[in-house]
C-alpha cells in the first residue's frame, strides 16, 4: 500500500516544487525577485543589448515572489496639452512619450505600475512642452524646427526622469498634432485667409507692374528696331539709286540716242496698261520714235 502511494507523493512533491520554485521569464519581460518585500535580484534586465536575453525557466525559493515588468519600448499617450507660443497664440498639442524601464527595482519602488507612472509623469511632459514650444511661433512648431523641438523636449523629460531616479529612459517624444483650440479656430483661419488674400493682391499688383514694364520695354525696343530697319532701308535704297544712276550715266555716255530710245520704250511700257487711252501730239518724242523708221 505504501509503495502504491509513493509515486503519487513524489509526483505531488515535484508539482509543488514546479509551482513554488520555478517560474518562466518571457523575452519581453524583466523579472524582479522579492522576498518578503526585500529586493533579491533582477532576471533578464535590459542592458542595452537586445540579444543579451536571459529568458527561460528559472528557479527560486518558495518564499520569493516575482514581479514582472516590461522589457520592450513602451508608450505614454497623454491628453492634448494647451500651450501658448511666443506670440501668445493658443495651441492644443497632442504628444506621446516612448520610454524603457532600465532600473526595474527603482521603477517598482517609485511607481509599481505604468498607470502611476502616467499620473506622475504627465506634469513633467506638459512642463517640457510648454517650456520648449513657448519659445517659438506656431509656424516653427508645425513645420519649422519640429524635429529639433521634439529632441529638446525629450532631453528635458529624460533629465527629469534621471534626476528623480524614476528608473526609466525616455527614448523618444513625438508631437502627433498641433492645432488651434476649437473656440478660436475659425477666427484664426479667417485672419490667415485675409492675410493670404492681402499677399495675393500685392503679388498681383506687383505682377501687373512688372508686366507693364516688360510691355513698355518691348514696345520701345520694337520702335527702335523699326527705326533702325527704316534707316537701313533708306540707306540701302539710296545706295541702290546711286548705283542705278551711275549705270544710267554710263549708258548715256556710251550711246546717248539709244539711251533716250530705251527710256522712251520703258515709259511707254509703264504708261500703257490695259484699256488705257492717251491723247498725244504727233510732234511728241514718244510718237516720234514710233514714226521714225530709221
């Protein structure tokens, strides 16, 4: 009978050992081992090396208990914060913080849970946002030095965490959006629209002035080109007339009678058109050439 219960007793004893003396640490966890509330050790603590994991089945004494904390990068998402930029314009800034638990014991002593961290760390983040974003204008926050501002906020939040020994490291701060509050959004957009219209009107007026200048310059240049072309044409025509007269003079000097005859024939050719009627005396030079058969 005793031999029959012995395996059962051994199995029960092994089961108790497995239950109370072993535990499993996931790769995504850090295990804080405490005994009667006193710190003993940390298993799988983040050391900056993602491949240096100590996850697996671990042993402990029956009097030790395991507090599990996350080993991954964690997010703290806060409600939008109302701030004022350097021009006193109100803004609603929605930001979140990414952090990592680097000292599980100190984190456990200070917060125990992530909800308590969120409650205590929210004023720190809000203060960092107001200090950094309150020194610049809205345009810089939205599109200018946004990356630089987020780095500045991260450094301030991380310094506070180190000074207060929170046991965490802030690895990133991101601004999801920065908008005007609803109660002034329409008035701000209206003012922006009016400013844009004023700038557009100024640009159009400047464009018209530039267009008029270009048109005036083009007309002046065109007049100069036409005048130069006319001058060149007159010069060319004068040179042509001079050459023509020289040719006429040379022809006249070679044979005066033939030259007179040729000029008369040219005059008849130009003067007699279709259905033209001329009345001339018989003693005229033109008819004289026609009547003279010599």
